[in-house]
C-alpha cells in the first residue's frame, strides 16, 4: 500500500507548495468572506428552527438551484477577470474581445429620455472572432464596474455604448473612460448578470409544482435513519 500511495501523496504536497507560491486572484478575499459568512449562518441555524426536510419543497428547491447557478456564473466570471489565460478562452469562443481603442466620445449624452444620461461611445479595434449580438451587456475585464452594451460589430471593430462605472455626473470621472490608444478587453461574462430572483411564497406554490406543501416536522423515523 505504501509503495502505491506514497508517490501520489508526495505529488499532492508538491502541487500544494506550487499553488501556495502563486499570488491569489483579486476576487479571492471577497469570495472567501462570502463563503465564510454563508457557512457560519448555516452552522448557527442548522436544526434551530430550520429543520432540513428529506426533500426540498418546490419553491425552496427552485431558490436553491437559482442560488447555486448564480454563484457558479459569478465564480466563472471572476475567474476570467483574475486569470488572463481563462479570459483568452472566452476570447477564442467569441464571448470576449480585446484590442486597442480607435475612437472615443467620452462626453456623449443620450437625450432621448426625460433627462440626459452619460453614454460615451467607444470603438475597439480587434481581430478576435466576436460572436456578441448588438444589445449584449459587457464589462471591462480590468475594471468590471465599467459596463456597456454592444452597439455594432463590424470590420472597424466593436462599437460600445458605456452605461455604468463612470460616476454619477454628466461628465465621466477622470480615468474611468478608456482613451484612444488604450488597450482594453471587454467580456460578456458579467459577475452580477443574474441579479436577484423573485419566487412565490410556499403558500402560493402553483399547482404545476404540486401546490402548497405542509411544514416539515421531523419524526422518530427520520432520526433513526440519520443515525443509522
């Protein structure tokens, strides 16, 4: 057994040492804090008024699935922001693009509504195989708070209309809008693209999903199975 397991054991710790020598991604501290808070909340509430049923009722199952999918989408986006090689995969797939800013109108205003809104235009010259449709929401890989939408994709590159991350005034804050000659990368993998979802109360579970369910009450049989 030792001759079979020892090499794998040593290689595992070699991998751990190599990984510890790498700088952590910029998104790691915030993600660790969220994971820690979620685990602490689960630990404190486990069995204290929130008994876990054998099977989630429809609304809770839908909410749990949504939360997991939202977390997965956020993690994949943050991973691409942190690692240029991961972002390169998205660029090859046409879901992100990088290049040099060839045109910029940093003070453009959209006056189609009741009040003018700051909506700079940015054209990015790129050789990437962009597969994004007009209207797609994108964000800057270097500064995810800078968001925009694709206006057109053509031989001259990608024309973007910036929509957020430039301040609250009708003129952008210094340094928020890329200038002509700057190298940029934009991606459709937005960490908060899902947003919060609204689910019905348990009492309003639609009949298509079994209708309202009764409160779960642990039984002696459940306890026996748990400890068996």
